[in-house]
């Protein structure tokens, strides 16, 4: 997407939707980069200390900031997005691993075969 299309996209969304839409690729990049962001968040969960995250927007390097509540909501959005692209077989194998009922395993093996 071109940077000049941002105003049009922003006009189609609520401010709350725009916050998450503009942050999505940047947060995804931070999570995939594996430079300790997740470890840092994990360390602060018990402290309830995550008040904001400052980062750069992928498309134009604009400095953005997301508050703690929006950040936790956004991490849920990232998780939902990840699960949307998980192959069906992967979901079925995850269910087998978590539930581990022999009857469920037999049924799912029938579906997968």
C-alpha cells in the first residue's frame, strides 16, 4: 500500500479501529523479530506495569505509541490473526494434544485420513 492511501483508509475506520489497523504490521514485525519484546512483556504481566509501547510504523517509519490496554487488546488481535492462518490439520493436532481422548483421536484420525 502507498503511504498516500493512508488518509482514505483512516477515513473509513473509527479511531479505535485505526489504532489497531495502523499498528498491526509494526507489532507483527516486533513479535517476529524476537528481540526480547515478548520476554519483556511477560516479565511485566504480574506487575501490571505495561503502560505503553512506542514503535515505528512499517509503511513510513512514523513514530507511534499504544497504551497498555490497547496493547493487550492488540496482542489478542495478533493471536486471532495467527490462528486464522493455522492449517486445519494443525488445529486438529493441537486439540488431540490438549484433550488426549482416545475416542476424539480416532474420530479426528478419520477426518484427516
